[in-house]
C-alpha cells in the first residue's frame, strides 16, 4: 500500500468511525434489554416519532397503546421517552425519589426554552416553599379580591348598555379567558395606586391589551418548548417576551398596590438567595404564564358544557341561587354585590361539574428525567426497567380520565358524575381497588401544581357570578362544542380549535 492509499484508508476509517459514533450517540443501535418496555424507534433516524408526537399526541399515544400496551418506549427527536399509561403506577412513580425520577430536568428545558433562564434547584425550593401562600388564609384573601374584581368588571360593562336587560353577543372563549385573565392579573400582580376600590378604565384597557399579547405569545409556546420555532416565529415570540419583561420588571411591579402575598414573598425569597433583577423579572413572567394559561380555557369549557347541557345549567343555577338565598346574599334589582366566602358556598353539583370539565379537558404530560435505572411495577404484576438517561412521560388524561372502566361513557359530560345523591363526593375504582386520585389535572407528586386550589376557586367564582347575574344562551343552539386543538395536548388545559358565539343579559 503506497502512502496515498494509506492516507485514503485512514480517512475512510475515521469517517466510518465518526458516522458509527454519531449513529451510536443518537441511539440508532439501541436494542431493547431484558425487562425494558417494548421499543419503537419509528422509521426516521434520530427524529423517530417526533413529528407525529408533536402534531397529534393523543392519536399517536392511542395508536401506540393499541400496538404495545400500557408501557412502551419511543424515540422522539433523539430522546427515548418511556410512556406509562397504567394509572395504578402513577402514585408510586410520582412519589419516587428525585434521585431516580427528576422533575427538575424537564423544568430546566421549559424555563430555558420559553422563559430564557436556567431553573436551579434553589429556585425550585423557593417555589415549593411559597406554595403556602396559595392556601388557607391567603387563599381566602385571593378569592375575596377576585370576586370583587370580577363583579366590578362584569357589571360595569352592563351599565354602559341602553336598557339593562338587552342581550349582548360575544365569543365565549375570548370573553371567558379575557374576563378571568384581567381579574386574576389585578388580583395577583396588584393594581395601580388608589384604584383598589374602583378599577380604573385605563387600567382595564391596559389589562385587555396585555391579554391579547399573552394569547399571541402562548400560540408560540408548544414549538418553543420543543425548541422548534422557525426564525420568523422566534423573532415575534422574542419581541413579545421583551414587552412582558418590561411590563413585569420587578421595579415596576413594586410600584403597584395590593400585590398578592404569593408574588411578593416569592420575589423577596429570590432576592434573598441572590437572584438578579433580570432573573426575578423573567420569573415574574413565568408566574404570569403558569397562573393564567390554564385557567382561562378551563372557565371557557365549564361554561360551554353548561350552555350545551340545559339540565346541568338548571341544576347548578338552582343550587347556586338556593345557597345564596340561604346565606342572605340573594341578588335582586338594586341589591349590593355578592360578598360571600367560598367556605359558605357548599355547592356539590357545581363542584362536580367543575371536576367533570377538568376531567374532560385538562391533559398535562408529566415529565421526569430518569436519573438511574428505575423499576416500574404494573397493575398486572409485571416489572419493567426504565433506562438511566431516558425520560418518563405520564398522561393522566389517557390513563385515567378517559378510562371507560373508571368513567363509563368517558367522552360524555355528566355534570353530576362526581357526586353521590346525598351530596358526598363519589369514589372511583380500577381493578376492584378504590383510586386515591381519580383525576390528575394538576399533576402529582413533587411537581404538583401549587395553584390548584386557587384555580378551582377561580372557576367556581366565575361560574357563580355568571349564573347569578346573567341569562346565557348559545347564539346557535345547534352548534356543537368545538373539538380541541390537537397540538394543545400535554400542556395542561386543552384549547378549543375555534370559538363559539353566545349571548348574555342581566337576569334582574
Ligand atoms: C385550571 C388551572 C390550572 C391547571 C390545569 C394547572 C395545571 C398545572 C400542571 C399540570 C402543572 C405541572 C405539574 C407537573 O408537571 O407535575 C402546573 C404547575 C404549576 N402551576 Fe398550575 N395549573 C392551573 C392553575 C394555576 C394557577 C392559578 C397558579 C397560580 C396562581 C398555578 C401555578 C403553578 C406553578 C407555580 C407551577 C410550577 C410548579 C413547579 O415548578 O413545581 N397554576 N400547573
């Protein structure tokens, strides 16, 4: 072999080694080991099932479940994801130690890709510590303030109309989301000085503009989360993010009054652990997003279901009217606005209707990084091993909410599904065993949503006020509830694929 032949052979050998090394690195040679879940790499190298999973996650998982059963591993964009769809494993898996299954690894990707900061364990600790400000006495204060805000806003619009009982038309998703967004924004992030009694016109207008930008930003979130935004989308998303950072700049936030303790304490703790103003502002925006993105669509769905099910609307309204009468808060023409604590509002039918709409329309994926080989024991007794370095994905929506054994006729809205005839909460079982948690719209275990009590109370207050003050109808009573936007599966509350028109007028 002459010199050049030797050089050529060496170059080809290096190239081959690089290609093989690359293929090895992206897992092209990965084989299923004993006790590991069925492996499905799809047909496209590296990408695997990435495109289908991103576009139609629900259809994809349903198909994979038919093919492989309740546990399987798929290649998705260079990463191996273990999907577990057996609800009996969810308790142990979500309580598993963070040394084995870590929520943090995934939170870091989200905070980095969407909010442009690196979530650290210290930040996570602060967040956990502050969940106490979304419970108990603090929660009561938030509810009270939200109720005041919502009433002022709902009734203020009416006073501008000629003849108090004329119908007004609007789009239900936009109306519901905007109304709860404005009220919750002012409740959590405070009001401009001296505007606590009277929400100023200008402030509401500004909140309305913030809401429109929020909606626009949120449209980019699924692609941002996967790091798959095209350059034009990236530019638009970054422009919006800059506007939010400016709006929620920590110094500006502190110029407000009546800021919720949750926001204040959170920020003070971050300052104490030495976080810069820039990071604290980014975290303000993260908090705005997490506190609003799921609740708006959730109040839309409960109202849409009630409008489409007159028997449910009547039963819930009768219940609300009766309780308000019992607590001396009946609304009549000229009566003062409602001032009642939710502890006094025992509304089992409304509570059940809210649970039912959360069951049907909240679909989070719960992600965990697999930090060391971890065993999963399935309901049938089989044990599988999740490989270190992969990720685990749980879908309570598919595994639990849509299980016909737990919920017969699972796609139907049955407003009283969660309540016994005596008003107590119904229990549900699987394989003959009572389930500790029969729905998991707020996640579970270490990363469970700290805002869950406030979220449910927001839904409750919103429905109580809408039903008390307004008659409501769909503009086209034949119109079906819109199907959900497929790409919103996995991000919490599902979004409708289009809006629907409704009309409302004062009842009294
Ligand atoms: C219907 C409304 C809501 C739904 C469906 C919802 C659902 C969720 C889910 C599924 C998670 C992630 C859980 C996990 O990965 O295991 C989460 C996290 C979070 N939610 Fe909510 N949420 C709602 C409303 C709220 C509200 C109103 C707030 C605050 C006021 C809030 C604050 C948070 C925070 C701070 C986190 C991050 C927790 C962490 O990093 O440990 N959420 N939420």
